[in-house]
């Protein structure tokens, strides 16, 4: 009988997928991801100025957060969210080409 040891292996396939700028788009994204069983993590950005705080206090819808998903779900998630406004997708094709050049 053999044992499987994977001491030095890391299995973190989570990547920054997109940035959201409104609560409305965040709510729509969450509803779609939950319906289609796409796992995600919301990474909130720090507020940059007092102006952002005042806008939030006045009830404005502006936010800034990054959505992280498993890299295996990128294509499916892009297809699900293609018609949602207020989402800035990461450009993985450019990043992949740059990483190939660096190797």
C-alpha cells in the first residue's frame, strides 16, 4: 500500500476575474454565479479618498471590488456576464502572452 504525499504542492487556481464599480452590477453577478454554481470571492478595495466616503453616505451606488474565481471557470463566467454593465473584465490573453515571453 502506498501513501500519497503532496507536501510541497500548492493548489491555488484562484485568479482576479473582473472589477465591479456598482452595487447593482455586483448583485447581478452574484445572482448569476449562484444560479450557475460558479464559486467566487469578493475582494474589497480600500476607499481612496473622503469623496468616496461622502458618496457612500449620500446613498450613491459606487463601489470598487475585485471578483476572484477559479481559472477553470473563466470562459463560462465571461459568457454568463457578457451583457452586464459596470464590469471591467481582466484581459487574460494579454497576460498569458506576456508570461510566455518572460519564460
